[in-house]
C-alpha cells in the first residue's frame, strides 16, 4: 500500500515560470496602474478579473504563487446554505457569477451543481441548524429540511441514523486548485497584469491618499489599492498603523482514493465533511477542527475572539505557535527593508495527522460507500478569521483609495466571484450589486 503523501494539494500551477517571477513574460515591470491588487488568491484574482473586464489597468502582486495559500487548499464548497445573512445576498450573486465565468475558462475546473447537505445527528443540531431556513425562505432559496427516510435514500443507508438534513440542491462545488489559476488566466486575457513572486511591502501616500505601492521589485504608482492578502492582511495593515482583528487558524484536509459514487452532494456532519472530487475520491475534513497559533496579535485581540473560542472549545486546540511566530508576528518594517511577505512566500503548514486519521474513520462510519477508501494525500491551510466570522469588504476611510477584501473566515472560496465583482464596483465608486454594508471595516472601528 503506498504511503499517504503529505504535500501541497496538487499545488496550484503557477501562472508564471520560476525564472520569470516578477518580470512576467518578458514584459517590463509596471511602474503605473489604475489599481494594484495585493494578493493572488480568489479574492484578488476575481477583483482583477472584473476590473480588467471594464478596461481598468490592474496589476495583481502575489508574493508567491497564485492560489498558493488558502485558495488552493480549501474544500471547494460553493454554498449559500447556512451563510450568515450579512453575506447571503452577495453569495447569491457569487453563484450566478460562477455560472457566467465557468464557460469562459480554458480548463475544466470541476464545477458542478451537486447540492450541499448538512446531516442532523441530534436534537441540539436540529435546534442549531433549522432557524437558518427562515433566511433561506426570505431569499426564496431552494433549501429545505429532509426527513430521515430521504436522508437514508441519499446515503444508501437504511438505519434512520439521522434526524434529518438541511439540503440546498442549487449549491455547487469546484476543484479550487484548478479554479483560481484558471480565473487568473481569464483575467490575463482581459488585460490584467498578474505578477507572481512580487511582494508588496507597503503603500505610498500623498496628502493622505493612496499614491502607489512599494514592491520588492520597485514602486507602482496607482490611485487605488485592494488589499486581498488573506492571513497577511493584518500585519500589512499594522505596518501602516491600522488595526484589523484577524487571526490565523490551521485547518487540515485529506483526499481519499477513489470510492463508489455516493451522491452528487457534498455532505457536512459533526465527525466528517466530504466533497466528491473529479478524480473519483473525496475531499475529507472535520468542520471547525482547527489549531490556533498564539502570536502577539492574538493577545491583543484575545477579548474580541473569546466568543469563537468558547463556541468551538471542543474542537479547537490552542497552542503556542512557534512556526509562524516570526513572519506573522513581525509588526514594523520600512519600505526599503525586506518584509515578512518575502520571508515566507507560501504558508505551507504540516497537516494534523491524528485529527485526520480520526476524521477518516468518522467518514467511513457515516458514509458506507467510503468504507474501503484510504488517505491518498494530506495538507493544511491557514484560515484568516475575524471575530464575527464574516469578511471585511470595502474602503478604509482613514486612507482614501485603500480597499479591503479579506477576513473570509473559512468561506471565501465560494463567494469569491461576488467579492471580486462588488470590490471592483466599490473601487469604481459605484453602489455594490449586493448590500455589503454589514461587512464594512468600520464595524471594527476602522
Ligand atoms: C482547509 C480549508 C478549507 C476551506 N474550505 C472552504 C470551502 O469549502 N468553501 C469556501 O468558500 N471557502 C473555504 N475555505 C476558505 C477559503 O479558502 C478562503 O476564504 C479563501 O481562499 C480566501 O481567499 P483570499 O484570496 O482572501 O486569501 P488567500 O487565498 O489566502 O490569498 C491571499 C494571497 O495574498 C498573498 N499576499 C499576502 N500578502 C501579500 C503581500 N504583501 N504582497 C503580495 N502578496 C501577498 C498571499 O501569498 C496569498 O496568496 C477554506 C479554507 C481552508 C484553509
């Protein structure tokens, strides 16, 4: 039996060859743009796509590889189900945009409308999950409560183990490690200049407003900057003297060997959540099971995060974090100094093997078709979490020209096209297509 691999999740294919980083396809390094986007994850790449489609000169600066961090490591769920009402309208737009973007891509990204189903195992889960159906009704979603017989029929069981399930047939999935680079190539075809191996160290200001960015390869003059830096957004802002309560938690994932098809749906359950993959296996993980590295910022924001820690205390492991202490803990540097973003090109933490062993056992127990599957590959990612577990979208009032698209708290992949669309609108001074007023930076005093 081959040993399970511990490696990057079929790491996103770089858009640029290693020798060409920062100097894309022989094109000289840009000295001017309308908008610079910091970060080549799904938030930054989708923002660049929608700006480029409108003829805006946009440069994306990515310190490592497009989708090298969270955006290739996630489970690939594209769901409206159980969304916080503050982001539900945006998520509905995001799913509409996925359907528009996918036919324009040069690669099959495994986009499927297979539905999302959360299994309900006890009365406490029933009481926790079902009130959300009121929001679903308000938005006329197709979400509904399945009865035990319907759940058994979906799972191929006969034992009525579950009290029911919440099911949203129109929810989707995709292979994230393929999707984001493919959207990046689409953005390039529309004229976006995407620079891998290009860390942004700081922002230049004139009269208080954005005048450019300082990168490791030189300065790019621009009037607007979108910070879509994932877990790095907090240290970037701190260096500018701005505060963002955002912490990093490690989440581990595995993919299995091929299994008999179960259903087209992804399934969430307490012990294990699974998503069918294009390669015939499943992406498997345990929802909410995370390791929280305690870095200096954690102490400063501890009070803000206490409710999350209390809610998740059963599944969250607290430990003193040495691994990213230096990089994510560094607080001040000058634009002419090497920044933490150059020191760590890609966060690539080791997965939690005991947790994943336990999760796979739970998956085999919950889903009979997975009984004979084995672990084929394991990886982990660092999720950027805000105290209220919804993102920060929109302008920074203290620095005109600076916009944030960050803090997606473990559900930023599915909403990515919506994020990009409304961020492009806000940069252009337009009213966003969906109400995102509940996601403003100002809610944290910024
Ligand atoms: C294990 C796991 C499972 C998840 N499952 C799901 C799911 O099923 N569905 C879902 O919707 N979401 C899921 N998520 C969350 C989702 O992956 C993230 O919310 C989303 O990818 C965030 O995208 P982003 O662009 O904001 O950040 P990232 O993908 O982290 O990208 C930020 C990028 O910015 C770059 N960067 C940062 N600072 C700088 C700088 N100064 N200069 C240049 N570059 C910089 C980084 O290198 C990085 O590539 C999951 C996440 C994880 C880790």
